[in-house]
């Protein structure tokens, strides 16, 4: 989705793009500084970060790449054992298997609808609504290409790099014959503070931002995305969703925990440590500072 708040200089972009790989190789810190400035139009302060987005960059560069458990929880397969160990096995989405390569998958044994994901990356997904319509050659090419990508190196989110690239196949979840609502809960130093709710995925996607008590937090709307023109209803078991998110996030300074809630049944989706690589353009820049106050990374500031 194009970001209407990203004021791009197309000439500058054309000049810079051929050199991105070289800059990454020479200095990942310099690359992230340039990326952050280019997208947010703010100078990145890594010595004394104040903004939420600045602190995410610090964690992205100097903390999370060294943290084994972060890589485990960022993976689609490894996180399942973590969730089980935390006592939430019943909240996992059922799976049909984890496969090292596409050729290992016996599609005849799969149901008509399922979801395929790469374990080592974000957005490397395929939603199968009707197995009879699969173009297997094209799907094979796509997953073979994805499995070869070092996602951590590509995005400079190096906590992804240790994850073994595999394919996980999950049950396709529906809610009222549509993709389910996603609840993306942001947990700061073990305390859930805010979240956004994603509705109408695949149709007319909308993002509603709230404080954790479900009061609107519209200023934290980001990247030009729009909210619904109607109020969303808080789930009756919202307190349990928050508890699950906080338990899963407890070891980490920051992580976003994504959940579904279908007919009162809570499902765990994923954990994201550097949402949008931390390069978010908030509708109200003051919210970047407000969220920054929630995130204490003082004990990590000498990590580099």
C-alpha cells in the first residue's frame, strides 16, 4: 500500500537505490540512519533516543540481533514452542506441517483451504481459498525464491537471519466468511499500552488505533492508513487477550503480539519486534514521543 505521507524525492531515490547494497555492507548503522531520515524526515538519534521509532531502531540494530530468544519468537515455527512453554498451547492455530522445501508437501493430504507461510520472514504468505485453482508451478517458483532470501540481511532486521527458512502450513481461519479481525497489541517492558485493530482485510482494509483501555489513540495512526467510519466493539474477553499478550512479551523491552478472536476463541498469530522496521510515520508526531516514554531501553543503551 502506497504511503501518502511519504514525501519522496524521486531523483534522490533513483540515485540512492543502486548504492543501497553497498551502504548496507559498509555500515548497517549508516544505512538505517539514512532509511529512517528518508522515510520519517527526522534525524535518527541513537545516542539518546527519545521517540518510539528511534528506540525501535536501537533495538533493531544493537539488541535484538544478539538475542536468541527474539529470533525464536520471530520465527513462524519456533514461536509455537515458546507459546506452548508459556502455557498457551490451546491458543495456537492448528497446522498441517512444517516443510524444508516445497517438494516435501503432499497437497493431496491438505484441505481445500489453508495458509502457507515462510518461517523466516514477514509477508511471504499464500492464502489458498480453493485448492483446485492453485498454479503449482508458479507457487513452487514463488516459495523457492522466498526460501533463498536472507530476510534479515535484506531488511536489516538481523534477528530474522538465524531463522531456518522453511514452509509452515496453517489452518485457514475465517470469521463470518471473511478473514478474521486482527488485534495487534503493543507491549512495552511487559505492559500492554496500545494496539490497533485490522478489519476488512482483503476487501477494504482499515486500521483503528486505541489505547489498551479501548479509548481512541487516533494520533498514533500511521503511514496514511485509514480507520473505519464506525466504532469497533471491544471483545468481551479483552482482558484475557491483554493477559496473553503481556505474558508472551514479558522477557522483552518491546514486542507487538498479534491475536485473533473468533467467536470468543483467542488464537495467537505472531510476534513482531520491529514493526515496519520502526520507520513509521505517525499522524501526530507527539504520539511518537508519548510512546517513546513508555519504552525504557536504558539498560540496553551500551549494548553496541
